[in-house]
C-alpha cells in the first residue's frame, strides 16, 4: 500500500469553503412550487441557441423547501453539437420581490453548490439576500449531481489512495516512486470511469456554463457570489464575459496569476500563521496539550509529524494515521476559528497515541462517512479540475526536493506536508488554462473580499486580484478564518448586501 499522493496543489489550491464542524442548516422555509424559467432570448450562434434558449423546469424538491432543475450544456464548448452534459441546480426563491437570480459557488474546486444551498442556506447568504434574490446553487461540470468525475468504484480503493502509507522513508527515492505509482493509477481509473468528460471539466468551460445558466434563468447580467475557488470561477467569467457582469462578489480570493508552486508556498505560510494563532489562543486555556508556548509548541507539532512519518498510529479499521493524514486533520479546523477546540482535542489524543480524533477530522475533510463510503466526488473533481487548470511544473526527484526545501524554509512546521506533489504529472489530459492575471476590461464593479489571516486563501491573493481587475474593489476583514461574508461582522455583511441590493460600491476599503 502506497502513500497518499495529493500533497501540494491538490491540498493547497483553494479548498472548498468548510462549514463549522457543528453543522449549519437552514431555518424553516416555506414550501416551494413548480415553475418554468423564461430565458432571456438573446442572440447567440446557431449551435449555442439550443443551450441558451432552453427552458428550465423547476420542480419542488428536498422535502418541498426548494426547487430543482437540470440544465444541458455542451461537453465541449468548441464543438457544442457533439455531446451534452447535465448540470444540477437548486434554488430557494426570494422571500420578497426578486431582483433576479444569485448564483453561489462554495469553492473547491469540486465543492457542491447544490448541497451548499440545500444544507446551509443561512450560512451561504444572509436573510437580506434571501429576501431580494432567488438563491441558486449549482454543481459545476464534473461535480456531484452534475455529469461527474468518477474514479475508484470501490471506496476501499479510495481509502488506499487517500490514507495508504508507504513503507519507505518520507522523501526517499522509493517513497517518491510510490507517489508516482499511486497517481498514475488514480488518473487511469478516472479516465476509465469518466471518459472524455475528464478533459472538459476545466474552469474556462465552467465559466461558459455560468453564462448559459444566466441566460436560461432569464438574467441579462450575472449576479454571483463565489467563495474560495469560486473566486477564480467568477473572475474567469468576468474575463470571458465582462459586459455580462452584474454584481459579482469574490470572497476568499485566489490570485489567477499564481503558479502551482506559488499556491503551495503561500498557503503553507497561511496555514502556519493560522496554526500559530491557534497556539496562542490555546495557551490561554486550561487544557492546552503543549508543554511550551509559541515557537516551542510549533516545534512539538513538527516532532509529532516527524514521528508519524516513521511510526503511524493504526486505527481500529486498520488505517494508519500518517503525517499526511494528520496534516489534513490539522488544517480542517483551521478554516474556522470556532472549530479550534477540535484542534486541542486532536493534539491531546494523538499525543497519547490515540488516532481516533485524527481520523474523525480527516474523514470529515474528505467527506468519508461512518460506513466507509464517500458522500460525494469532491476529491476526484478537485484533482481533475486542478490538473487542467494548472500548467505542469517540473516533478523530477531533484526539483521536488528543491521545492520541499523552499517550502520547509517558508513554513518549518507544515511546509513539508505541502511538498512532493506529482498528482498531475501523469494525468491523462494536458492543462488547458495558462495562469495569468485577469483584468476583465469593461466589467461592472467587482467586490473582492479578503481576510487578513485566512489560512487557505491568504490575504495577499485578495489584494492581488483586486488590483489586477480593472474595476476591482477590495474589502478587508481583519480577522481569522477562511472567507468573511456572513461569518465575520456587520461591516463586511453590510458592504456585500448593499452592493448586491442597491449597487453601492464602497468608496474605499472599509477595513472591517
């Protein structure tokens, strides 16, 4: 059994927005009714007309609280007539007079917008936006209920891919070879079970889907709220269709110009900073498990990760808590400050030799359920989309070791865990998107929201994106956690709500 191979890009590239571990459900909702959409009727080329003019049949679903529909999109936007795919949609109609539709993406790539709106409407958007917009969640191409990426059919095989532990020393030639073997097998399985769709789940194609959905929903301009990776999707849309932008808010931004190594390097520092913030908070409590404080506690964590490289902790189901699994267990609670007590429980139990909490958090991170199955395909989609979106970089043993040394120097505690990525080196399809800045010339104003100590999408990316966009406007939240709207303070919420409802653009960064 070989080690898990998704260590760098596939951990570091803007993860889906993660809810508080306690969960978040929508409040009581009135029952939805069935209805049909009225497309805009805009003129497009003859081969695109069947898609842009399709009527969505909204039907009551999910206990009657929501409406659901399925849209058709071309698998290949360059050859629309060849084959179509399905896009799953869910919406909650406005509680007041609707200004239009507001499409929401939770991040990832690979996050399910369908599940996000169904399970966490009040977390996704506040009551003011629910009053003024039909809130629409969608699963992008390749994801969940839409035409989806499929890889291993047996969850046991997925367990081996994600949790398997190489018998060879971490970073050794044999260990790296195990990484390559695992990744090659995974890519081949994805191609076998997904087919040619695997080559068309890129962000550019998903952005074109957004424009088609806008038209079928009857909106002349796109209103969009994108979290985390959803900011890249929204920015890509603005670049492709600047004149079709209505109100776009990009929260927890990615910098479109970053390379895969830059993503890993910047995010390694982001997680390191968030972990240190947790430690300082932990020191004020009675149950903090560390014998030292600050740098000393970080050194204890490094030592713990090193020990797990050599001697993983075996769970009752036979899986082993390696440093890679422990890393994911650590970063999962870092996304939301309210989850920091879970970190205390994690470190306390693992230091005692008990891996149970580590696997609880890692399983939650991957969507693995108690019966050993996976609730969605977010991991498969995450890998597949990233492999198309990031240009390949050198993955020779020498370059991997050089990059690992750089990452470890930037983030001494967690940097090594973001190293040695060969996930896309033997992917069945070549990247289709070259990284570069996005200006979106001619777009309407776009709000970019950045949190100063966001571990997953560090603040420097929000500043960079707001500057790259010709009509970008930065809203800074001074605080912890991944993304800020509807989960930080009234300053951020009011700025976003006023923009969506009244079109008000802040004269300057409110520094919330």
